[in-house]
């Protein structure tokens, strides 16, 4: 993500997944809001959230931000239901 970018409020398409962001390159400036909480990434650390909640991202820094996004099945979805759903 380049400086100056704002990803407007949005929600993910399903509540069947949990999303994890790992920040391999995180300068000062980017932040994420999920629901009513706003956080910043830390290099080498995960931010894990349910992206069916409204979220948005800002980057007010001066260098690009790099985040690896990984999706996991929501832990409350039983295995038999997972088999009947499309892959995430």
C-alpha cells in the first residue's frame, strides 16, 4: 500500500473466515479500523480479525506498507459445515 491510500469502509463477503494480516514491512503511518477499534501494524506481528465486521485502512506515512493476508476458517464453523461450503 502506497502512502496516501484510504481503503473505504467495507465488509468481507462472509463470516465463515477469520483474516490475518502479517506485516513484513510496516512504516509509521498505516492503520486499520475494525468495528470501533483502530490499530496499527507492527513488523513481524499479526493482526487477526473477522472481516465480516466493517473495516477500513488509511496510510498517512511516507513509505509503502506490505502486508501478507491469510484467511482461516472461522473456528466456530464445524468441520461438517466447512465441507459443504465453497473454499475461502
